[in-house]
């Protein structure tokens, strides 16, 4: 990295590079094939309508629609007949009809009608529009873009089960980290690994931009990281003035999920939310958060900047004075240059996330199943352990659902 003079100046430095096993999302790339073994949220349910919608997922351009009978569909844009785009198609009860010659395709790509052919398509069963399976879950539409014989069951989460519709609701919040727009012009992984970097809270969200969350988070904690079969967990213990301890747990789960308890500490105990990073392509990311909350209450607190402003209220000068997660992560560039980094002891959680992800990339390349996928419907519901826990001096931390789940990795 240095130049020939050895005094650290920028002149003559080598060209930086990124780790392709972490950042590439396209079909056929090692990490892209890993990502295609999981379900990914890519739209709100309200965006699947009788008006076709262009979407981009893992570098693939697709068309989302909902039949008049209510079934969502996700297909490639080019009609398998003559190649025009189905974006201009007409949605009907059973599917989407190509605007060029009227071929009708069901949500699973089956050709149902060919009006210009004899008998409206004697051989229509021989044609199929390329498609992907989708599942709707609490207001989000998820897609599986991988091989059919490796399709896992759709995962659900215990914190969203058993909802009382009279007093509770689940809402979708699409914002980048805590505050900011939903989309970011940078690679998904540099946003994802931030969840295992608890030290940035004290600098970025406190010393630089001013206190933005609960005052209890301004206390310097004891931090440790643990690895488990499906991800990496950070535990943070803060000794509070009343003699109790704030025991805070955050999670990163394979491949794109992060479970960050509310930083305003408005929810104690197991968290009420989780979020996913959607790799739109190599240089664009969207974040979706799912939140369970009492009806009529706001979902969670967001950071304030400067004179109590939201991220969207800041001027350009104020964004420079009060940077947040968006500025810090987008500021790494469209794809961060890993070769130019100098990781240190405070980056242990980030290193663990990267190492585990790359291990899973190689598992898939070797023909194995990656971590966290299930093929048995009875194991579809997954437990969440992240949360904010207030514990007393005599509390046995093994009573918090963590000790039986995690194992300390060998460094």
C-alpha cells in the first residue's frame, strides 16, 4: 500500500480492490449463487398490483404483477415468444397477457392462451415464460431465485407469530439503517456488516453527530461477539447507575438479515423488529424492516440530528456536520476496497461476519447446502434472540435465550 519512500504519502500507492466473494450478486458468481439459495424480500405487497412493475433483484431485471384473482407473479421481462417486454402487458384474472401477440402467462409462467394460434394454442403447454416463485409475508413479497431442487421452505419468525389483530399490527419500514432513504448507492455487504460494529455507535452516533438514541447507550459497554450456525451475535453489557445491567444482543443472520433491537430502548426484552438488506445489484442496496407494534403507536424511535431534525430535514452542510449510517457506509464508495482496509481488534465482529459468509460461499461451490436453509416445513419458524434486557446483579444470563444457542468460535 505504501509508496517507495515509505513515508505514507498517497503518491504511488497501489490500486485498491474488493473481495469478490463478499460483494458480487450476479448469477454465476460464487457469492451470487450463495445468495440465490435463500428467499429475499424485494417489494411491499401493496406494490404487487394489476399494473406491472419493473423490479431489480440480485442484478436481474424482472416484472412484478398481481393477477385479478389475487396471485402475485414475478417473471422475466422478455416474452418467450418474440421478446417484447411484459412491462406493457395486460394483467387479467389468470395472469399477464403480452401486449404484442396476446400470449397469456400464469404467475408460474405457464402459457394459458395463444390467441393468434390454431385453437388458441394447441401446443401452448410447450411454452413457459421464465419465472420465480414468490411468497407474501406480513406485507412483504419475497422471491427465491435459485435452483428448483434446492428451494428451501419459506422461513418465518417467532416474534411475528401469534399476532392479536385487534391490538397489534405488523408494519414495514423501508429506511436505510436508522433514518435515511430506503435505497443506497453502494454494495449491500458494507451495509450488512455494520450491524456487527457496535463501536461506531459511540463515535458516529454520539461523539460526531451528537447523542441520537437513549442516554443509556452512551455508557461504554463490555462487548463480545459469538458465532453460531446461522450467523454472528454481539453482546453488549452496560452497568447502569441503579446497579442493574443493560444486556443488549444484536444479530447478523445468513445471508442478508440483521436483527438490531430498538436503539431508543423503547422495547425491552426480545426485539420486535428485524430487517433485510436487498442486494439490488452490485452497487445498489435497499433495506426493509418488519416491526411488530401495538396499534396506533409509532414503530420505533429514529435518530435526530442537529436541532432535532430528521435525516431528510438536513441541509447538505448539516449532512456533513452530522453524518449517520448512510453517509458512513455510502462514503466507502460504490464497492468498498477491502485491500485498503486496516482492520483492528474492534473489528472482530466484522471479521467474523466476513469469514462465515465466505465459508458459505465455498460450501455452495462444493455442492453443499448453506447455513440457515431448511427443507422441513416443521422447522420453518425460527427463533429470534436479539433484544434489550435489563438484568440484576444476581441474574443468571443463561436464562436469556442465548447461551444454549451460541458457541464461541475458535480464532
